[in-house]
C-alpha cells in the first residue's frame, strides 16, 4: 500500500486531531509534513517563527518517540512542495485539516485539482472550530451576520450536538520510518531566532473560572494566554471548550466570537479587505504615514495607547482590551484606514488569525458584519481609570510617561465635524 502525506497546518498536535486521525485510520504509512508557505510566512516576525519552530521541534520529538522518522519541515510554495513530495515518495493521497481564509481555500482547490489529475486524492477535514460554516443549515449567512443572532444559533447547536473527539493519539505507530531530511535550522529556513517572553502553556482553569472578574485589567496576569495555542492548534478546541464550558460564560462567549468571525469571513470573503457595510466603502480614510508611525511605535502621547503598542512590539502579544483601545484610537481618533492597522497587527501578533483580526478591526471601524456604531469613540483617559487606575500597566511599558522625555500628545487626534463630513459617515 502506498503512503499518504499528512500536512500539518494550524493543528500542531498529535491528540484529538481529526485529519490526522482519519489518515492514520486509513493508511499504514503516513508521512508528516509542515510547510512555511512563502506567501504566508512571516520572515520578519522572529518571535512567531521561534515559537513555531519550537512547537514543531516538540512535535518532531513526539513523532520520533512513536518510532517515526520525524516531521518534514520545508519552506516554499505549498503546491510545488506537495507535488514534489508526491513524486518523491509515490504517495497516494494528501490529508489535512481545513483552513477558511480566502487564499487558503483557493490554494487547496488548486492542489486538489492537480492531485485528481494524477489519480491521487486531497482530503480535508473540519477541525479548528467547533462548528464549520456548513453546519449552520437552519439559517442563511445573512441571517447570522450579527453576533446577537449567531450566538443563540451556535448555543442551540452546541446543546443538541454530541461533540465528537478523535483519538489520534491512540494510533501513532504508523508514521513513516524512512529517512527524511534533518529538522531544519533557522538558517536553513532563512529566519532569525529570537528570545520570546511568551511561552505556550496549558489552560489554567482557575483563570477561566475568574475570567469575567479580571479579564479587563492588563496589569494582571489574568487572561488564559491560549490564543497562540488555539491559533496553531497546539491544543484541541474541543478540549478547551469541554474544559471551560461550565466554568465561565464570558470565557465561552469569547470562544464563540472566534467562531463568529471565522463564519463571517468564510461567508463573506470580500471582507478581508472591503467594508461589509456597503455605504461605508467610500469612506475617505486618512493614510498619513507620520501619524501612523507614531501610533505603531507607541509615541502618540496617550499613555494607554502607547503602552499597548509597545507591549505588542516588544512581545508579540497584546491584552485583548488594549487591542480594542489602540485600534479605536487609530481609526476613530486619527481617522486612519483600518486596513493599515489590521496589516500591522497581522505582522506583529504571535496569535494572528485573519478572521478574528479582520472581524475585530471592522467592528472597531463600524464597517463590519457586527459593527460598533461609527460614533463610538473610546476616551483613553476614562479607559485608564477603568482598567489601569494605578497605572501599573502604563508604568511597565511607558516608564517615561511622567517625565519631560515623554512624547507630546498628538495635536490632531480628535475627529472634527469636518472630517466626519468628508468621511461621509456623519
């Protein structure tokens, strides 16, 4: 029997992995592969690449512990690498878990067509969400384009569905034992190595239980820090939901928001770079590079905004509340195009997920499926009193804020009535 290739993507684990389970169940020899795709890799994000390679190295060791040769890690164009591996190992099929970003869907379509032409199959499975867009059969996407309608439908399905798990961890003896290229170095992949203060960890159930009480305070280590794990599948989303669903409704609510944004991007792929609300597609956003640079580097003169951006730049992580406040400042105070902010976050965040990133930015801009009113503007000083009253978070990231060395507040930070009129949103 010919071998099959299992293509790890956003599912870097051996446990409860639907696609891996299906591959190991059907084939006697499985070749595990991970591809840093040239058009999706972040060569300048050394923190993310360091974390990814560290996670892949652990995965490689686990595969070797099961008697396998390890995981084949390559960088390049996915279609070319898959084609070369099929020819090199005379593989019969490619298995993977689905991805729902527009470019990923198109890539998989092309690979599937190429494989079918040579008599081979491409098999993808739903894994990184509890429910895929195809599961919502009782309502149209237009009926579920608001979180207020999506969430009740999601909960109704969740209550009546037996969420199946896939014990791939019980059948790991089928990984290939053939000689494969050695695990690559940073130099091999043309990446820079970085020390990173953020390390993935298991779900802390105490933090989940207290999530609603402390989630908005950035100075506290009170959030789950599971976003990287979830984004790259180091933990099964089914396991996380099972562990947390009865502990805290607001934590579950946050996970449902993630599913909502995935659903909306899948249903309305143009929202990747176009406002969902058509009447806002003609907004005359500013594209001022100087103002954008002050925002991006944490030099706006508004301490809470600057603290959030500096945390992002120095760690690759930003507290969820600060993501909202910094984005609101860029879009609603500076009137700078939300796409510029979304692009910056995509390059800096360790846990960047296109659906959540785009969904949140369009929410802030007031242009998305679920959108904050265009007139909703956060006062950064009020927000400081609410979430960082003792300025502990600000002092950590903006130690000079009380000195003469601190940046002066940006002069034209308020949206004037004239700007609102020009933007056609008044």
